[in-house]
C-alpha cells in the first residue's frame, strides 16, 4: 500500500458517519490514508491484528481459506464499509483476509485508538453491534444455503444480493468488478460450474453478459431458482 496524503472527507465511512462530531478531530489526527492497488491485500488471515480499515473508495472481498487451494468469499464490501472488525475480541489475529477488487482508497485506525473510540461513542458502538448482528445472520444464512441450496440457486441469490448492494451501471450491468472465479468463491462452487450455470441463465433469459459484465434481465426467473 502507498500512503495517501489527501485522505478521506471525514464524512463518508462507517466511523465518520456514526461517531460524534466532537470526536472527528481525534479521528483526523489518528487516521492513516492509503491507496490500494487491484489485487493488493489489506491484511491476511492469521496475521496479527493491528487495526481497523474503512473504505473510502473501491470494492474489496473478504475471504478465508476453504481448502488448500481454494478460498471462500464471506463478504463483498464497498465504499463506506468497515474491514478488519472480525479481528476484534480476545484473539489477536485476523480470521479472514481482505483484498482489493479494484484500485481503492482506505483509512486505517490503529486498534488502541479504535477501542478508545468505542468507549466514548455510544451511538457508534450501538451501530457496530447491530452491524455485527446483521453479519451473523447473513453468515448463518450463507452456511445454510451452502449445505442445502442447489448451486444454481446460490448463484441466482448471489447475483440479486450483489445488485442490491452495489447497484448497476448506467448500462444496466452490476456495478462491481467481479471475476467468474470470485463468483465461484462467493457461492462455494467451482469456476467450471459457474461458467456452465451462467450460460444456462443466459439461455433462459435471466441474465445477459458482455465480457465479464453481468446484467440481470429477469429478476423473477432468478428468484424462482431460490424458491421466492
């Protein structure tokens, strides 16, 4: 990562939006801003927790080792989101890794200052707790789907979830730079299976493709695959 002197606007990220206005000068004094290249890792699974990251610009995947040669993407994060929070607690290592899907800008807050922030910002602490609760529900839902939902249903649900989170470009494509391999890691399957099922979804009219870009053409058909 390369230090970025400009930094964020102190308005957009999870921390700056929710902490008290009186605390923002302290945040400004303690933050470190970085430019991250596509494919660059913010932190790696098993490394020591040093602090928390907040995305100012860009998209990131949060992933962990699944097998010796495969990974499972547990979360996709966009501008304004928090990263590294899964390392909070008694353990002092990150249980996941975070990697940039495109060039981005992040702010880093060291763990000591972040803990101080929690103690003096009850609203931020409450919102973080609710965020954790939502993440836990999503994780449980994803684990259930991995065990019981057919792959085509998992891919259909992933595409709808991505559209809900990231929106679409003016041309109607999902507004995220996600490779087929990343989609496979996000849905717990293989690249070959994703390639085959995406072609099936194109043939039935659920989606259209342009290179790596994906456009949802028929939401109802995708929902039918996940039982909605």
